[in-house]
C-alpha cells in the first residue's frame, strides 16, 4: 500500500483528523497543517518523500490536483455537518427565514438541494472555479444580501472585514462563531 499524507489548512483540523484516524486505524504516514500559499510546495515535498496519495480539502485540494499527478482524496463537509451549521446560522442571525450563503469550491460541500425546504432558509451557493475567485464570490454573496456566510478561510475573512457573521466548518466538528472586525 502507498504512503498516505494528510494536508489541512488549520491546526484544529489536524487534531480532529488525528483523533478520527486513530479510531479508524488508517495508515496515514504523515499529517500537516499548512498555509494555503505553500500547498503546492508542501504537496511536492510529501510526494518526494514517498507519498502516493494526498488527503486535502477545498482550495488546497484543488491546487494539489492542478499542480501534481498524485491522487487526491477530498475532504467534503457531510450533510450532517452542514445541517448543524445551518441550524447554528439561524440561531446567530435570529431571523425567521435567513439568507445563508455557502461560498467555496463545490468539492467542499455535500448536496444541499433540499436544505431550503427542510430548514426554512434561503440558501445561495457561490462556487468558485479557482482560488482567485473565492473573495469575489464572497463579496458577491454579501452584495446579494447574505445574512451569514459559510465557507473556508477566504470567505470567512471577507465576511469578517464586512462585518457579516460567518461559520467555518472544519473536519468532523463544527466550529462556528460570529466574526466581526
């Protein structure tokens, strides 16, 4: 079996992944929290050290797929995780039927087709084709009246700068907070 390496953007995701992987007994040879701007370099270093499969999420997964030839397993937010985020988002916003924007890459999120009906929300998705579009999509979501934004680091930072509440969903656990300047 090949050498598997996990690369994640946040330290807390690394700890959560470690705990989950201990329970499942997967043979992960190395786990690292890396900055997105170093993704390709870190992925190539892992490959040079013998990695044959990389695990990543969002923009980092997209960059690795674009600039390397190693298979990438993408971490996707589950429907349960997204459901918990939506419920928390409704509590934070405090509106009867809030507009919740989901910003990121389509590969980061589960199918949310019926979330509007199930949770009595207006859900708008803003999926970027590449990393340079993420901030633009976040700004578009806010310009269209998002009450709260769910997304990765770039979307959450854009929301924070604009004073819009946001939620970030790391691996297998919900960390949600109001993000104001």
